[in-house]
């Protein structure tokens, strides 16, 4: 992540407890073109540390204060007091506590609790730690001040750190409500983003509430023929689809498509997005040829508009891979999945939750091509990424566990496959609203594997094909 605009100088404050994290953070920030003062590279033997540190702090606009479970060290207390003294005279100084795992925020000094912190207490992966910190260090190139909460939330969500984005969106919503009231397009925009984050996390109830509120606000503001209305309808349709309400999702998307075409023309990116979503619903309704037609049109529009290397193109390719998988054309499906994975890696790197989805798709088609070891390799990678980025109770984790179970089942390990199916269902049933699109098929898989396990005990068994 390279930054083209000049950025303020950052002072990095830490204790020996977190020396490794400080070194990693220094390396990452300097690679991103941040100007960072770091004691290991700046302090010269023989000079007075207190005066040198105070001078360095005076020359920096932003102080990152890494706080571990043992609290602030002696030098950190000195650095914090120096910064707070400066903020009294200059409100443009940014003091940002970084809360590491094990920290109780209530134990922080009262003076420090007033500052917006970067919360890393739920993070164990060092890459996610660095991404979360870097995403929070966005500066306005004109003023040099930190970006607002919404922009930080956008950056975090784009990086795949969905959990971390939500507090920033919620804080921005509170600020916007105080400024604009509850019925304002700015409120609708932020609620849409909260809804998308909730949807990404598998919370269908909260997502639907946010999307419905955004739709109501936009209808009162713009009427019924506006692109914002079409966007809200697309979002709501995804909720209906995940609940298994396919006819409702289809009707909602058809309304959105009419708006898109009327306002943007037949070949706009908005039309491509709605066609992509209609294809998903058509596939779930069993109309594979219609889904294929929608997706091919969406791919043509998107490629013409943004080129072949755009992440939206990867979405269309991946969905076409699903269609050819359904048609039993596994080699063609694999080619689409591999191209989608390459595009996505070029855009997001190796650890984004979208990468997990691409790896998962490749794993399933390799399974059906008979490469069980290759399938396990990709699915286990997908599972690890999903658990790290989305959490262990996410629907994507449940889907991957189901497909891993199918591989162990094919390998003859019926008891372990049964355990994976049960784990998958327990995740889906723990969600705030049922993902009916998934639970029915996995329940059928579990019922059949239970029959197989019982049959094994009596030396009689029949292989039953997986659903989902």
C-alpha cells in the first residue's frame, strides 16, 4: 500500500513487551511512505534520551501509543504526558492508543481514555494488526488531519477486516444523526455500509434492518426512481436470497433492474451488478441457462467498462465457474475459477476473505475432478482465511466445513465427515436468522452420513451423493 500524498510524521511509542510488533509496524509504515520516528533507528548512543524524545515528539503530528496488557511503561508515561501537553495548545496533534490483546480499556489512564483507540484485542494475526493500523492512518492531503470515521471504516472493510469497520461506521452514524437528523441521504449511505458489513458477517436480521431503513430514507428523499433505490433493492434481495426467499429476491431485483436501465442505460455497471445478482437467484431456482445468460451479459458489460483485471470481473468469472460446475463442465469451471483467483490476488493479496471464497471454489471443482488431495489443500486454506478474517461462526466457514466433509466422506472417513457436517450446522443455527439456502442441503448430508455411519457398524452401507 503506497501513499502518494505527503503525510505527517509519526512517533512510535512502545514498551519492550511489544518490541517485535513495533519493529513490524515501523517496517510496514515506512514501506507505505509514512515518515516514522522510531527509537531504534533515531537514538544515538551518548545523548540524553528525555530531551531527544521530547524534541522528536514536538516534531511529530501523530503519536501511536502501543499499550500492552501490563499498561504503560515509564518512558511511555513520559511520552504520553508530553503529547497531551502539546494537544492543549495544538488540536491538530493526533494521539492514537493501540490496544493490544489482553488490555482492559478501563484500566487505561483517564487522560488516555478520551482518545479514539485502534482496537487489536481480538486480533492474533500480525498481518491483520498491521492492516488495521494502516487503515486508521488515512490523512486528508489538504489539511494533514486524520480522515473521518466513515473513510477509515471503508478502508478496513475493503481490506477484509469487517469486524473492525463496524465501530467506525457506528460512530460516524452517531455524528451524522446529530448533524442531519435521522431522515437524510447521508444517514442512508452510512446505514447501507453498516448493512453490508452486517451481511458480510452473516447477520441477516441486522442487515435487513439497515437496508430497509436506508430504502425508506431514500424513497422519502428521491422518490421511487433513483439509483440509490436500486442499490437498496439489490442489497435487500441478497438478504431474501440467503433466507431462501428466491421469488421475493427475484421480484426485488427485477424492480431494481428497471430503475438501473431507465437511469443508466442497458450497458451500465449498475445493470451488470443487478444482472449478476439475478443470475444467482435464477441458479437457486434451478434455471441454469437463464443464470448463464445473465452472467455472460454482466461479464461483457463489466469487461468493456473496466477491463479484464478488475475485481468485479473476478466476481462474474467466479459465478460463471459455478454455472459450468452445475452443468458438469468441470474443466471449464476450473479455468474460470483460476482466472478469478488470480485477479482477486492481484487486487487484495493472499489473506482477504474474498480469496477464501475463490480457493473454496477451486477446491470444490478439484474434488469433482477427482483430485481429492488438491481439493483438501485449497479448502483448508480457505477455512483458515475465513476463520481468521470473518470469525469461526461465519456462514462461509460453515460452507467450507460442509465441503471438507464431502471430501473426507469420499475418502471413506465417514465419522470425521459426520463431525464436520455437525459443526457446519451448529454454526448456521447459531446465527441471528436462518440461512435457509444452506441448512436444508447440509441437513440432508448429515442425515445420509448418519445412515452410512450406522451401516458401517453393521457392515452395510450405501454411498449417497452430497447436496449443497
